[in-house]
C-alpha cells in the first residue's frame, strides 16, 4: 500500500470511535489524510486511541454532531450503527462522498494491487456462524485466510497490517457484511457472496423493510458473470423478478449431506450448505468439508450449551436478536423448552411464533424491555412471567424445570436495555447458571 493515494492531504471525517471507526482513522492517517474523528459520547474514546491521535495530529470532536464538524470534509466514513439519514442533513453542499469503513478498506486494497480473493456473507441470521465456518474450512484446506468485517477484526486493520513492502497479505478474505456496512458500499466486489436469509430486523435503524432489503442486496451490486452469488431458495418469491446482480446466481437450501454436533437445527444445515457452496469456488470438496466440520467450534452465544444441572440443560443463544433467530433456536430442540426472552425489540410480529411457542415452550421468562410486546403475543400459549432482569427471569423459570428440559436464552431482541451488547448478556446468563450450580452444591 503506497503513501500516495486519493486520500492524501484531504480532510476526512470518521463518525464513531468504536473499533471500526478507530481502524478507519488509523488507515486514513496512514494514507496521508487529515483526519477528524467525531464521537457523540465524550467517554466513548479510549485513552490509548486519544493518545495516538494526539501524536498524529488527528482531531477528536466529542459531543452532539453538527454541521460545523463536517465543514471542509471531502470524505465521510460512517461506523456501523451510525444512521446515514441523520448525518446527511449536516453535510455541506455539495455533499462529500459517504462510505462505510469496509468500503474505505476495500478501496485501499484495490489500489494496493495486493487484495487477495474475497468471499462475503450477509443475511439476517447466521452470518457469523457461516463466515467462521467458511474461514475454518479454507484454513483447514491450507489457505491463508483473513476472517473479519462485521465479525471480530475490521478490514481496515487487515489493510494496516499489510502496510509495508515485505508484509504478507491473506490469500482469501472471508468477510461478514452487515446491512449497516452494506448501506455504505459502492465499489466493493466479492468473488463469491452469499445471502443466507432475510426477515424483519433493524427496523429501529432502517427507514423500512425495503431499505433493509436494498442494503442486503448491495453486496451483489458490483459482481459480474465471473462471480458467484449464492441466495437461499426461500427468497425466490421475493427476488426472482428483481435484477440485483450480474453474477452467476445459484440458489441453495438446507441439506442433510453434512453433520456437526455443534451446529444443530435446520438453520445450521443451511449455514453449512452455504459455506460449502461458497468454498467450492476454492477447490473444497465434500471430504474437505467433513474434515473441517470435525474440528469446528462455533463462536460463543450461539446455541452454546453452557451447563447441566439436575438433568436440565442450559443453552446460551444470546446472539438471537430477531424473531427468526428465535424460531430457528426453538426448532432445534425436541425437548421441553423454558424460554428466556426480552430486550430492545427490533421489529416483526411475535404473534407469528405463537403456534411454535404452544408446541415447544413449557414456560416463558421475560426480562427487561418489550414485556408488552411478548405478553400480548404469547399469553395463553404458555405460562408467561416477567422480571426486570435476566437473573430474576431465570429464577422464576427454575420453578417449572424438570429433568430433560432445556433452559434456553434466546432473547429475540437487542441487548441495550440492560447490557452493552449480546456478549455481556450471554456472559451474565452463564454466570447465573454457574451460581445456580454453586448454590445446589452448597445445599
């Protein structure tokens, strides 16, 4: 990556000082840009980043965003979660280009001439599992892989790690792409891209369901006939009459050709099939796939069994932030389920799950926000009780628990009413399960 790029000497505004925004700021600085980082939360800028910014002359502007912060900017980079329609009215006229951190990193890679091949994954649910599995399959087969994007490491960090003449660049970039990121894509072009599924989500962020779908389809926009677009067959009625890509289009669905104890349920059969179809492009065959599945460990908080007590199994599915992910979780069990749900509701109709709740769920323990949403939808389908916090909900459900039952944390909501993120929510659940075990041993 050379020092002379189109960003050199230009004022570039980065909105948001999370990991993605910090990576974008460092990358722009390495490109010779003048960088201004905008962060609404004065406490949201880590001390080490602030110290680095001071040594590099990177400006940090904290507080509510205003038009003055964007004056003179020739580029605006949005962190995931920053709503574009709230930023655009603040931009000067004519407005500078607005892009995602992923798009910024992509352009730097393209101009370096040392990009590697790209496999991208999007969808409402299952992105992280499928991305991690595809990366694992390729690594097991001997490929040098970077795994990141919306999961773990921002692509800008990978670009920075490759800065320098002797640096090694991964052969394949396996990227999870969220709708937030995809809204800011333009030149991004993967060789293989997969859309796993689509259902109502992030309607507290997107203007409407159509915008959310448009964002998901952005991943395919720059692909051509040399590329491969994988789309789940359930989306045929929605997409068959749309022109959304120039790539070769292949529909896929759940298959029983692969088994993996750590990936239960039909939704994971689809995830495994998507990973296989995507990695076939890189020479992976069914034997390679089975070899990789034998050593695959999913990321935590995704139907993760975290304990057993008195014959009752505890499962952490805190990553479940949508109704469709809850549906998939419930359909994964043939045992009575004690369900823990609740938090910041992101849209959809929980009444559509009423029949499934009647068949699968022994009792529901709600916690945090959205009590009225779930109570109205599920009362009468199963006993429903509410607690202000997770541990109270768990304690209430234990009164219904019998050997052979599953206590399932699958909230179907965002976590921000009570927790910093879904990981913190999952960790609290696991701590609560350990506390139950300790109390049982002491009694």
